[in-house]
C-alpha cells in the first residue's frame, strides 16, 4: 500500500514539474533568429488637434530603406486630467498600413503624419509608432505622445 502512495506522489511531482517547465516565465512572443536586426524606431513624434481630429506626426528612421508597414497604436481612456503618466495604457492597433498608403500625409524628408478622426471629447489619447521591414521584423515601439481631447 505504501508503494502505491509513493508511485502516485512521484507521478504528481513529475506532472507538476512538466507543467512548470512547459509554461515557464519570461517574455512571450514570436521567436526571431539570432542574426535578425530589428528596424530602428520612428522618432520625433508630435501631436496636435483641431475641431475634428488628432494629428500624429513622426520621422521614419534614416537608415531604414526597407520599411513595408507602419503600425500606429493608440490607448485611450476617460479622464479629467490633461496628462496621466501613471494611468493604465492599453495600446491597440489603430492602423497597420504600408508607407505609401494615401491615409498617411507625407511631410518633408522622412516625415509622416496620420489623422485620427475616431475621437471623443473628454478622453486622453496616447499614440506610439512601430515600423516593420520586408523581412517581417518590427521595431520596438517609439516614444509615446499623449493629448487630452
């Protein structure tokens, strides 16, 4: 009888060990080969507003020649504050477009801009940009800009 209890205990411990090793901890994401170089992030983000939209502008990285997609992420929430660095950020994809898409405004040099017209008064909006190359590798998110509308 004691042998069965010991066998069950061994099976339980091994099962828990397999679950613990299999689920592990750490950053989850698509694996990248070690020689993949991520694109540089967009920089010099700026933000402004008018009566109907928020305009986010940025500069594409100079050394990147093979940018195939630009991802604009937005986080928003209701607040009475004009700024809220400690508020929760739940970034979602607002746009995922090729750089030549007509929804982008091209500005001087490597500058680009996007108008967000899906906005509501009394909300704080935060934006960041991710650029992706032809190999599918994407930059880290750019700095975040925010604006109360």
